[in-house]
C-alpha cells in the first residue's frame, strides 16, 4: 500500500478534524437535527500562568479554512472504506458531498487583547457545519493566539526601539506550525522572521545572520575566523556576523581594527552564548556604533533581566521559548440551538449560555473595562463591541486586516491595558463583569426555565 506524503493542502482541510466531529455530524443527520441553527463560541476559560491577557490571532486562517471547506469524492470513498460509518444514514454522505460552509462568523479583530471567558469567535451555522469545523478552528486560533501574546509581551518588555526577530522554525511543533508562528509573531509585534517561506508569503523580507557551522568550516579550511567573516562579506556585504564561535572579544577587536582601516559598515554582531551582560558591554566598548543582537533561549523574563543589568543589546532573536510553552487552552462550546440558550454545567467547566458580546469601554487611568453580555443587549453608552461580523451565509463581508494593521492594533491594544495586567510577573487578573441580562439568562438556564436567547433582560 502506497501512502501519500503527510502534508496538509487546502483540499485536505475537511479531513483535518477529529473523528467525533464526523460521527456526531452523522448522528445529527440521522436524527434530523443537522440543519438546526446552532451557535458555538470559542474562548479560553483561563489564561496560561503569568499571562494577564491574550492577543486574539488566527482569524485569517480560520476564514481561509471555512471558505475552502468541502469533501471530494475521493475523500468520501476513503471515509467509507474505514467501515466506521457503515451504519450511518445514507443522507450523511449526500450532506458531505454537497458540503460548503454557509454560516455566519462573528470574531474579535486580530490583534485585540481579550481575557478569560471572552469569545474570540462565534460560529452561527447549521448544526453539523458548526460542529465539524471545531477542531481546525481551535488548532489555528489557540496556537496563533499563544504566539501573538508571547510576541506582544516580548515587545512590551523590550520597548518600541528594539529589533526583535523570530527564529523559531526549527523548534515549532510542525512545518505548518512554524509558518503560523512566524505570522503570529510578526502580528504580535516582532520585527521580522528568518522563515523564508512565511516571510515571502506575507510580503516581508526574511532576516538572519549565520550559524557557527560557516565560521568553523571556513576557519578550518582557510585558516581563521577572520577569513570566514571576509568570505561571508564577499557575498553579503556588511551583513551581521556571529562572533562567539571561539573568542568573542578577540573577534570584536578584529572587527574594530578592520573598521579603523576603512572597512565598510557592519550591520551588526550577534552573541549566542556566554554572559550576555558582560560580553555585550565589552563588545560595545570595541564596536560603539555597531548594533548588538543576542539569541539563545531568550524570553521576556530574560530580556527584563538583561535590561535591568545594563546589557548593551539592540535586538534579540527568539526561538524555542517563543514558539513553544504552556498552550492557550481555548475551547469551543455550544451556546444556543434553534434560538434556545444552552450551557455546560460540569464542575469547573461551566459555560455561559446564549450568544454573547464583549462591551469594552475607556476607563480613564485604569485603561479599559470589559463587560460580557448577550449579543441582543443594547450596548452601554460609548462601548465598543469587540465581536464583529466577518462572514454571512458563508461569504466574507469585508476584506480581512493586513499584517501591518494587525501589528498596529496589537500595540495599541496592549498599551491600553493597565501596567499591572501587562506585568510578566504575577499580573493582576483583569476583571470582566457579566451583565445583568447574562446573569439572569444563566440562572434561568440552570433552572431549566430558558427563554429564547433573543429576549433582552433589563
């Protein structure tokens, strides 16, 4: 049996799901429920440790997925061959054969700060469609939101002038994850990425320096580290150089001498090991006008430490600790079916019923304040409605934001938060109140006396 390469293409999106999405959909078809109107919301019940906020990210890829959703005849044959669906109703196969996403999407714009229990996205669609898209939506929004939030924290700690580079491709959880991580990092506030594919697809210029291997290889054959630097500059004039392969300070002194002899401009030097505080200060003494970059398992905590210790560093490269870490544990829950609000009541996993909206208001010196309420409520005076219509009847309503626009929104959104919430050490939890209407609907739903979700409670 010849297996296909394990790569994901847009035509494969429909099968990039968990089995139970399909088995539940088959059940919905068999029970005549598949076309009932359902609303699901995607949100995080709690934030990762030491995170005071999240930066919503991944909507663009979610929309691309929904627009491409379909099942080919070949895919249906493969599903049937598993034998899992032998008892499924025949109408299930017709449902998949004609599948297109025909629902509505409401979402928080990418680059917006959100908090626990606030929906990043809502799907309103026929029940089987809203169900089958769960896995892919969680995958892209959870991961990109994590990376964008980490990038925003890095930018916040490093300051607006620092050059921050994404170097995480070799540590990301997959090739696809690496591309998404690069996008989310740029949208979250980083300057550039070394991922060539991601950069070119995003209309950016990839960036990078060199690895120790080049220095060692050329030095071994041609005699010295200096020969390696000169060789690299023959083809990439003035490019940043990695100077800690052997003796960092000796390399810095050599480059300083070359500059005194009229050597062309040097775009920067990179330090990847050692005591970055002491080394950067000493390198600065030799190369006072040359940008110094640092890399090597860095994160926001290390940047904060380096800044406080007086390190002379102009930019940073981030890999492992940017593209991995404690995940954003977003969930996707049914909140309404055929106009009836529903909620989950499992211990520690309770959800709020009904289609919701986030009302954000300017709180003066306190930054912003949020209230989580029903989508049908009249907003408070001056409130911003964070969940915006994105798709209607399966069609995109307006063009999605560009990467630079998302990055600007991220910066504004983070700056609007109180410093205590932005802190990377034990941030103060951001209080999100629920409206009286949502509280009333929650109580009524718990008691089994639900009213249509469109009703407005005063």
